């Protein structure tokens, strides 16, 4: 599936954003269980939309042909080598790494959300909404037995 480039603050991936990255030489999503969830894109400098690739922008791509598109935020771009640039991106869920919340207790999810500070609340709600609607939340039965 062709990766698509989006602005840094996009909330919906139902369109073609800034454009499809049709000239990608490779676009690889690596997903390790309980580990990294990253995207690596190799793109020609002369490719369509190459000038729009920049840190903080988002790329939507399907990790496999069996999964829906996921958002990945570009965190590093390499200098051009042999007419190619490389973009490295973490899954959008990594955006919550710097969202620190003081410990508290809550009896329900809605109570927990109301106890968050306004900025933390907005970040968590957007992330949960995005993960649920884009299929990032996966439930797998434990190994060796049924759910």
C-alpha cells in the first residue's frame, strides 16, 4: 500500500493529506511484540512530494496487508545520499511518551479522564480515539490457551 504524507496536526487519515508518496523506493514497518513500532522510508530526492518530507510530519501506512493504516511521526531525516533521503518515524502512540501524569485512582475510564489535567486529557483522548478507530488496539489471547 502506498504511504501517504500528512501535516503534523492531522486528526483524520480518510483523505490523501499532502499527497501519496508513490515514488517510495521502500517503506518498511517494523513491529516487535512489546517493543519498537517504527517506519523507515527511502525516497528519491526527485520523487513527487519529496520536498514536503520533514520532521514532525506524519506518514500513514499499513503495517501489513491485513492491517489498516497507522500514523507514524517522522522524527529523523537523513541527508541526501546517492539521490535518496531516508525518513525514520515512530508510531503515533509514541507521542504520549512525554505526557506525564501524576498517580491517582479512578473507578472507571470516564472518571480517570476527568481527573487528568486539561492538556493531558486532550492528548490521551485523542490518542485513545485514534488507536481505537484506526485499529491500533489489538487484543490477543495469551499463548498456550484460550482468552
